[in-house]
C-alpha cells in the first residue's frame, strides 16, 4: 500500500469514527439501556471503527429493554439493505457471466456479506414485529445461490439445470432496464428448455419407431 493509499484509508477511518461517535450520542436518547455496553467498549483497548458494534436492536438479547417501534425501524432498514444487496449481486452475476473480472467477484462477495448481515438481522427481529411472509422473500445466501441464470452447478446438466432463487425475488431488478434484462434472460432460458424438451420428445419417438 502506498503512502497516498494509507493516508486515504486513515482519513476514511477517522471520518467513520466521527460518525460512530455521533451515532452513539443519539442512540443513548432512544436506547439508554445500551450505555453500559458503550462504556465497556470506550474503556477497552483501541478498536478499529469498522469493528465497533452499533448495538442495533437485532444484536441485543432479551435482557435489554427496547421500544417496539425501534424493531420496526431496523426491520425496514434491513429489508431495504437486503433488497439493494440482492440487486447488486444479480447485476454482478450477469456481468461476471459476460466478462470474468476479479473486481466484479469482489463486489459480488461484498454484496453477499451485506445481504446475509441484513438477513440475519431480519431473522432476529422477526419475533418482535408482526410482519408476515418475510420467509418467502429473504433466505440466507450460500455460495451456490450466487450465480447467473446460465451457470451450472456441479453435477447439473442443461437438462437438469435449476435457476437460483435470487432471480425470482423482487430485489433482483430495481429499474425498468434491469427488469427487462431479467425477463429477457428468463425468456432465453425458457426457450432453451423448450427446445431441449422437443428434441428429447423427437428422440423418444424415433426410438419407439426403431
């Protein structure tokens, strides 16, 4: 890492620390019960700002008293984060399918981490809110889920290939252009599957005639 890069990294770390400090002050107004948790970290050894816990409702146990509406606020935040991350993953997966670039994979991996963090928070918050049906939309991602529509898993063939569930979620395409692209890709996959089915049917008929 060059001196310039180190300087930029330090500058960003300081800016992040300032935002965390401001957040902690505001948080105490609405969640005074976390004051002890903040105090423990403030007196501990130096912690990198990116590793400092924010003590959001989803990360706290039942012993910490929290207003019910705060769970709803974090729920909305995490749902938005999960959908945005899923959209980024699908964009990256499509781009990677056309052009294998390591930087694209790094962005996909980062988006998967963001998505799973939001999804874990949603799972933890779910018992505290009355929202239903979230299990249909949000699932924890594993490595095999993050693939383009044309990718094959180990052991799959063109005839047994399945499309990852990420392409069936509404967060996969957030713009009209993305939706058109996803629909076109699905149409192509459907046409391929139909062509294979018709070809196999013809082969079956030929075998019967023989």
